[in-house]
C-alpha cells in the first residue's frame, strides 16, 4: 500500500479493529521493516514488530544503514538522521539508555 503521509497511514490503521501488536505488524507489512533494529548475538530484529530480519553470523546481512537500539555510535547517529516517519513509527528512541535493556 502506498501511503504518502503518516496521517494517511494512521487513518487506515484506525479504521481496522487491531490491537497495538497487530498495528505494528500491519505497518511493517504495508511499509516494510524499520531500520531501527534490535541485535542479539548477531541476529537483527525489527524494533517495530519484533520479526527477525537479519543474521550477521551467517555473513549475509548488510547492517550499514541500520540504527541499533542502544548503540550510540557515529554510524548509528548518521543513519538515524536519514530516517523518516516510515522508520520511526511505533519504534523506541534508539539512543535512550533504558531502551537498550528492553526485552521485546
């Protein structure tokens, strides 16, 4: 589905009888996974819906454009500056210290 604005997407979501978890999964189905991601032992997960989307252990995942939750480095800061509402919707602030310990 093509949404030009966050307001359009929010209106479509609100028209559906979805709980918060279903809304997050629906946003990922409509827009794709967020580049804000959680990492655990080389496995990357979308911070919005929790789905595993990458495996760096197998060497087949390009994380060069990713913002890792709890990883406050120059690369993550630069990547964060490139994000728009499509990546930010229903995600945590990746640089908030408490979010680094959050378990989804």
